[in-house]
């Protein structure tokens, strides 16, 4: 079994969608923790946790869209979607990284909080790779 057989665009789009939705749910449920990580425990107001929860909610539709794309689109078009869809997450994550660091936001999450960005990044990269590997399939 080689990488091309394992990294099927349908499976990767659905996996990416599930990871994004789980990350979103985690962020909604742990807004206070994310706010303390980003702004510092002594610099968090009630609205900061709400902003973290809203940010987490805003990425959930991308996960739903990835799952629905994996289920409904087929063939070469699905491979193209798997190839190009990760660009959306990369733009959001890089953009948010730049904007947040410019405004004094930053910190290293602990425990599962650190696992989520790593898992999302890995799944995003593998989804793009799967699309590239299957872009010329029938």
C-alpha cells in the first residue's frame, strides 16, 4: 500500500473537516483558556473569552464545507478541491498569526491545546498532498 492509495482526497477532505470542527468545538468550550494563553492570565476580561469562542465558531463552517465537499464532489474535481482548499486555512492561520502577534497576543498552549494546531496543520498539508497526487486521475 503506497501513499497515493492511503491519501485519498475524499478521505482527507472529510478528515480535515472533522479536525476543523473538533478544533472549533474545543475553542468554543475553552475560550477562557485560549484567552489566558494568548493575552496572559492577568490580562483577560470577560469579553476576551467571548472573542475566542466566536473566533472558534467562525472556523466551523469551513469544516462543514470540507466534509460536504468530500461527500458530494468526485473525481478530478475533488482532487482539485483537496489541492486548493488548504489554502483557505493557511491564509486564515498565517493572517491571524501576523495580526495577533502585532497586537501583543501570543503564547504556547499546553496539553491538548498544543495538539490541536499541530493536528490541523498536519491534516491540512496531507489534504493538499492528496489533491496533488490525484489531480491527474480520471
